[in-house]
C-alpha cells in the first residue's frame, strides 16, 4: 500500500469510506477540490482503472492535491498507456521526449532533501525513496517516446500523428527526412489537425519532401486557416499580397492578415498596419497603421517597432513626437534592426530634446555600418569630414568613404573613390597611415565579431 493510500484511508475523513467513483472525482476536480478527486481516483487507479490512472498522472503533472512530481506522473501514465489509454500514450510520449521534471530545483521535495542531507544523508535518501518511489523526474528516452506516440497514432490520435511528423522533420530519434514526415502530417491533416494542415501546406510551398506545388500548399493553408490557425491565415495573406500561386489581391490579403492579427499574430498585425499605410486593399489610414503596429511592437517585433518610430518621427498619425520615435527606434535597434539603428543615430544627431547626442548617435551608426549599411557609412564619413558635433577627423572620414565605396552600387563607386582621393591629397603622410590603421582595425573587429 502506498504512502498516499495510507493517508487517504485513515478513518477521520468521512469520504474515506465512500465508494470510489470516477465521475464524482471529475466533478470534484471541476469544483476546485483536488483532494476529493484524488480520494476517488487513487483506489480506482490502484485497482487498474486506466482513466483513473491517467487522471492521477495529470494530478502529479499539475501539482493538484499532491506535490508536483513528474516521476510519479510518468509511473501512472505508463500504467494507463499500457492498457491502451490513448491520451496517456500521447502524454507519456511527450514526457519521455522532453525529459520532464529533472532536476526540478525549485520543487519542495528537492529543497527538503538538500536540507535533510546536511544532517543525515542515509535517512534523507531513505525518506526520499519512501515519499517519491518513482523519482522526481522522467528521464528522456526517445525510443520509448516514439513507441508510445506510434501506439497513440494507431488509434488516430491526431496530435500524436502530428508529433511523429515533427520528429521526422527535425530528426529527433529518427533520421531527418521530410519525405518520411509527409505521410504523418497528411494523416493528421485529414483528421482535421489545423497545425498539421499548415505544416503540410508549408512543405508543398517549399518543396520539402514533396514536389513544390503552390496550389496544393494554398489548399492546405485554407483548410488550416478556416480551422482558426493564425499561422496559416498569415501565410494566405502573404500569398495574396505577393501573388504566390495566385494573382495578387490586396483586399484578400487584408482579410487574412486581419483574421490572424485578431488572434494576436504579431507579424500579421505589422503587415495589416502597412497595408493601411499604403492604402492597399483597405482605405489609407495611419491611425490604423499606428494601432496595428503598436500591438505588434509591444510583442517585441522589431520591424513593427521601427515602423512605429517612423510614424512618430514623421507625425503621420498626429503631431510628430521625436521622444516617442526615439523610444521605439531604440527598442528595434537593440534587437539589431539596422534601419532603426540608422534612424536613431540620425535622430540623436539632430537632438530629440533640442540638444544633439553625438556620442550615442555615432555608436548606433557604427553598429549599422558593421552590418554593411551604406547610408550609415556615408553619414559617418560626412560627420567626420565636416566635424559635426566635434572636430574634423580626416582619417576617420577617409576610412568610412573607403568602406562605403566597397559596398556601394557600381555606378556610385567612382564618386566615392574621388572623395577618398581628395582626402588623401588633403592629408599628410601620418594621417594617411592613420587611415590605413583604422581600416585594418575595423576589419579585424568585424572578423572577430563574426567568429563569435
């Protein structure tokens, strides 16, 4: 008899003598009374009831009425799964694929054990084995995980079938093989699994494991989209906006972007906002652009943050607000958005609060230049050539014009090379050598950054 069984069979609680009833356990759980639910399910689970075993496993997963413990959860799920309980098979597969619960450093049992070990290791280990006979976690085991997924898949469990497709897609426990993934995704998709429908559409769109076929891709995207999948809705929006397998139709693009955006899909929110900015498929309305870009930007989308900065800087949806523009440019710039880095640098040079902030401006322009942004290089060259915000520095100006010439379109290189030649003429030998040293150091710093 388990420790929990002994606790529940003490004579004091009146429910201890009540006949175990699975349905009454479910009612108690729904009523927010997990202890009563456990009193019904534990005896049934020990008698071999698969549904009660599954429910008990879920209690250990969630920590409802018991200490959250994935080892005991796996124990009860395995018992239910062995009897053919399809949800238990799938959940157990998920556990074993991910290795749930180890080391669970924040678990009360672990904290208790660490404290006890300081005083009496043998007693602590014995008590731990008594209280948690099945361990604290479920060790990862991809072979067993796949076996349980396959058992659940044989019973048409759509989520398990979809996961088997994922394993083949990413090479988890099996060789990576898109062609082997396709039948699993197709089977789950035919069972109405919306994410599998979208994934199958993506495989057709990209030609992975199947011949590329945009008509087939769009058919599966539409099934998934109608089932409410925001990713598929967004993919349909892209297809209609850019004419991928269909004639471009901005109104249909806006329709699908809106469906996804209303489900908080951040990239769809951005694209819908940009349609409002250009007036394609919807009336031009920068207030709507502001609304959708802000929703996306607040979720961390750097492109939306950049566009929000543009709206405030240019006063497209009201009065210009350079402080707010700088705030959103900076959020995007920190994430590496090169256009935001350039715009923030230029905004700081002008001064968002009336005073130029040259040092920070130069830093952002240099970050953009490190990403190969021609405009950043040209602005830095001009800054050092004219001495804006400081003294003239011809070696720095020469370096930046040379770098700009190396990435500029071929038609602009002659003009930039003429600037370099003019600076070489204006500088003395020591300054020309300094320019060479600066260029070498810059290229070395880029090489070291790329190595990391």
